[in-house]
C-alpha cells in the first residue's frame, strides 16, 4: 500500500509540474528534505504509511483498488 501511495502522490505532483524538492515540500506541507525522503527512500520507516496517507488526503487524492484503470483520482 505504501508503494502505491508513493507512486500515486509522485505521479500527481509530476503531472502538475511539481518536481523540485522545495516545490514538492510546499505542495505537501513538509520541509523539502522530509518530503523528498518520504517520497523517495528505499527503506521504509515506522509511520511512513500514515504520513503518505495524510499527504494523499491533503492533495485530495484517494488510492483506488489495483483492478481499476487509474491509480489515482481526484476526490470530488
């Protein structure tokens, strides 16, 4: 689930042209270094799943089941 959330968030940000660490941090409400670590680290830490869920919610995203065509969609 954490990998799917990370992919969803990264895809959403990239689709909007938000790619620099500073811009990513501002978009998700975290310091740039913390945002970059959360979205790119290879070894997961305790609390990462909850943090990713909070970021997705903040961006208005929800992760849809894997059997659908789209990995993310905007909450309406």
